[in-house]
């Protein structure tokens, strides 16, 4: 493949080259999938003598190989030295293909096959929204002409070396998954790939299918130890199941005995509903984050989970706002259709945010990879677990961490303000009266109602990582159960108050 990269021809770049006797001209647009397919078809159909063809562009931006294979294929191993005129300064890499590669094709129709390997030393054609950089800027891909190759029992091994230590980076082997529409241009997915790091300068990807592969690298905190994953999953499963049951039971009790004029109870039940949606969706997103589930289903589930989380935080803020009106403004505020307006904010604002993201770039949602680490002997391997969640770091930082941080800060300020108000009330009285005592109990209960347990999510660093993980998982997986206990205590308090008032009224009647 002889050619060069030409830039600034009008408003579009062009890649012009020659494969064999055929000339191809590819606009280097950000959505490069269609142009990569054009290059693949050219390589699959080019005529050449011998068993293989090796070509590269004049600047070695793209290198390609084509092989003629028989059904007695015994495997193939390629490395950087396979390419002629390869720059010596370029970091080495290799790919190993198992003998199983041609089995399915030969079972259908025994014939000669063609394997093409295309190596990109630029990420220009693979623009992803995740913000991850690629190790050495390498994208190594392969295709067999009979169709898609997947579910291999013996994986394809891709090794990439780096000239410096990769310690401190989160490394994930991934393949390029083409988008289903123009809005979904494509993204990196870890499905079917396992990451291993035998040394600080080498990464090995074990993948069970043919595609375009790269190693994503991000500066990140230490990955979660693999041995902690089973207990964390068990705690999440049990805690969220308890919360779902408690929230559902609370909502049913509320609608059975609700008072239409009780705005406080209506606000509480909306918070219960958002917690129910959050826990239910979280359970589904962890269970359905599998390669067998379609990308569109995972995208939809991730969007619903994000909406549920934003709704839950918003209703926590609504509880804080209502607490401010009750205690700080001393019961002296009337707002027309108060609960209806709160519902418009609590359910509407998160919906607008999520729908806006889906309209602008739906690939923000999808299969999110959580890195794991484990050690065996002298080597360190990295594994991954997945969840249908937000993939874009910017969206995660702004509309997850930022949103929850502002909500927690607002509720903590309101709570401190309420405590200061109660302190002033007690200072005016020599003895703590029953109402002030009740207010203290109420504020202590509201520290949970306002979602202060979510603050533990901001302490996931250094030596706090493991304790924070368990504390955060335990407290917030049973958040719905905490709300249920609050509902029961409030209901018991109201019933005791009614009983006391009736006894007082009966005593006054008897004295008359």
C-alpha cells in the first residue's frame, strides 16, 4: 500500500493510496467506519501472487497484511518485524491467531480463505466519547473474509509493549463496536476481551472474536481488588432487594392510609418511589450487563438508571427544601399547588437532562467497565466487570458526582441550619419541652432521609478505598429500608399524638 496522508484539501482530509494495482481514496472523517470497510473490501479483493501480501503507507500510518489460508490452518503468529520498513522507534506488538479461526467457515464450505490484518498507528478513525487514550495510539485489527468470527474457545492474543512503565494507569482491552446510526458513531467495548499485564511495560489482550482492538488507558485510582467483588455483589444484591421490598411496602401502606392534605407524606412517598426505581434498575443493570444483551437494551437501561439516580437525589433536595420551610421559616409559608410543583421539579428536571443527553449523543450510555485487579505470583493481571451505566467521564463528573455533591451540600447546610434553630429554641427554655425533644429526634432521623449516607462516595481514595467501598455499599443499598423505618416511626408518632389528644379531650370533658 503506497501512499501518503494529505491534509487541508478543502475542509476535509484525504488518505490516498494504492493497494496492489487498485487506488483508493478515503476521506478521513471522524466517522471512519464506512471508510475502514472500504479499505477492508479492497484488501479482500486485491490480486496478489504467493501466500501473503504486505503493504504500508509511505509514512507508515496504516500497515496491512493479507494471507491466503487453507482449511488445514494451524495458527499464525505476527509481530512488528513482519512489516517491511517498520519504524525502529515504534513500540513492538504482536498478534497470535489460533487454529480454530477457520473451523466454522470450513464446516460450511471448504474453500480457500483470506485473512487481512490492518494496523492503525493513529486513533483518527476511532473517535470515542469515553475520553480514554489508546496505548501507543495503536489499533490492531483483523478480518476473515467469510464473515464474523466470535466465541472462539482459544482466544486471539494481542500483545503491546510500551517504552515506559504503565503503573498508575487503568488498562482495559477493548474492541471497536460500530454504531447503529449516525448518532452512534461507535465506541470501545470490553466484551469478549480479558486484560493481562505480565510486566509493567506489557499488556496482553485475550479476545474471543475478530475485530479492531486497542488498549484503553486512563489515569485512575487503584482498581477494585478482584477478591472483594463477590462480597460487594452479595451485599448489593441483598441490600437492594431489601430496599425494593421495603419501598414497595411503604408505598402501598401510604396509599392505603394517606391523607390528601398531608403534603409531607406525599413528598416522602415520591422519595420512596424514586428509591424503588433506583434499586430495581440497579439490580437489572448489573444482571443484564452481558455480551448476550444487545447494545441498545444496555443503553436504554443505563439511561433509566441515570434518570432514577438523578430523581432520587432531586427528591432528597426536595426533602431538604421542605425541611427548611418547616423549621427555619417557622410554618409560615404557603405555596399554591406545592406538591405538584415539587413533582414537576423532582421528576421533570432529571427527565429533561437524560433526554437531552440521549438526543445529543446516545452513546454516552452503554456498557461501563469497572477495573479489577488480582495478583498471582510475580505477575499482575487486570480483569473487568461491567454495568450498564454512563460511559462518558465528563457526564459522570458533572451529572453524577457534581449533581450528588451539590445535593448533599445543600441538605447538609439545611440540616445545620435546623440544628442551629433548635439550639436557639432550647437556649430560651430551662427545661427541654416535649416538642423540642421531638424535634431533635426528627432531625436525627432526617440525616438519613436527606441522603447524607451518599457522602461516603466522595472518600474513595488511598487507604479509605476498601472501608469506603463496604460502608458505601451497605448504607446505600439499604437506603430504602432506612426510609421505611422513618415512615414507621413517623406513623407511630402521629398515632401516639392522636391518642394523647383524645385522652386530653376526654379528661377535659369529664372535668366539665
